[in-house]
């Protein structure tokens, strides 16, 4: 009572399930692999899957590389993310 839904709210639907390597085969089921990646990323960011600082830095670096490609000093200049 009294709660209002705003445009800035985000709904996250989650389901606990275990996956096998064959279920997450990137060639046969790329969507499932992507969903497992998104769930793991969300769990690390929200602290559901705690990681130490060094692992967090490594995971962040891999995520940046996956999203933006290998480092290119001509493209990835100061202010690239702003």
C-alpha cells in the first residue's frame, strides 16, 4: 500500500537451477550460455557469489574485453566510457 512503480525501477526474474556443460554448449544453445553468463554477472555484482578483489578485477577485465574487444589505444582513450 502506498508503493508506486516508476520508470527507473527494474524487475529481475531469477530461478535457481543447475546446468550441465552439455546444456550450456555454446554451439548448440548460445542463448542458454548467454543467460548463464548474465545470471553469474548479476550474482557477482550483487554479492550473491562473493569473490575476492583480484578475482573481481579479472572478471571485470574479461567482461570489458568481451563487450568492447581487445584493447586498442587509438579507440580506448580517456573518456571512452563517459
